[in-house]
C-alpha cells in the first residue's frame, strides 16, 4: 500500500485540493530540458475531450520517464489537464491558456453571456508497469455578459494568465459566474470525486 503520491503538475490549485482531502504528495516536475508546453498544443480539428485525455496521458508518460531516470522510491503518479470549450464552435472547441492580453480578451469575449464546458482529465499510474487509468469530468459554467470595461479590468488584475479559458473560478473570476453544473473542484483543475476513485484503484492509504 502507498502512503503518498507524486504530483506531476505545477498548478498550485491542484496542490491545494490534494491538501484539502488530506493526501500526502511529493512533486515530480518537468526538468529544464523537457519541452512540456508542446504537449499542450491542440491537434487540428481535435475535440476537447480527446484533447484533455491525450494531453494527460502524455504528461503521465513523461512523468513516468522522469521517475525512471531518478533514484526516487516508487509511488503512484497523478497527472491532470484542464481545458475550456464552447462545444460545436469552430473557434472555441479548445480554449487554452491565453498567450497575452489580447488573447485573454478574445477568449473572455467568446465566453461572455454563454454556457461553456470545463473538462478536466485526471490520470494515475498505479505501478511502473501498468498503463495509467484516466477519468474525465465535465462541468457546465454559465458566464454573465461582460462589458469591455469588466474584461479590461479583469485582464489588468493578471488573473487570466496561466489559466485555461482565461479565468479562475477560485479568484476574481467567480464574480462572473451565476451558476455551474458539475464539479467545482473539477473546474479548479482537479475533480476530487474522480481523483479519489483513482486513489482507490492505486491502493493509496491516508495517514
């Protein structure tokens, strides 16, 4: 039985969520020579669910390779990826992290006044010789209609950067959201119900 996991994610929100449910973890982050960002580039015409599963499994493979090159003891490896999607929209099938302020404004204007989906895939590699098990959680989020002034003020706060869909539900972005249908923790980046299911598969014990 394992008493801790490796988290292969730099997201502080995922770290906070694991702490919330009392899971011990150690970080297993990319090395400086790893091109981790290229994994997150969508393929042509790729659907959002296929995308988050593919990226999460690619992150899992990279993390396992990282562990194999280390002298670290074994523990299950947890990986996750989140994307925002306007389903059936050719421009908004996959809305990732904004590249700059103009891109953040573009994404927020697309989400304004609409219901979008937040998809988070989470995967655990239970043993070094097993394929990772992956689950996908999908939530629906209603956005209010955002004025140009609200969008500009939000971008100036810096919160949109580094976040899929150019907003954070755990921060100032919560003020734009009248309702959600699904998992709050999933929208944050780590659906805790599905994550606990994966922990049970991996035989994780809590202390």
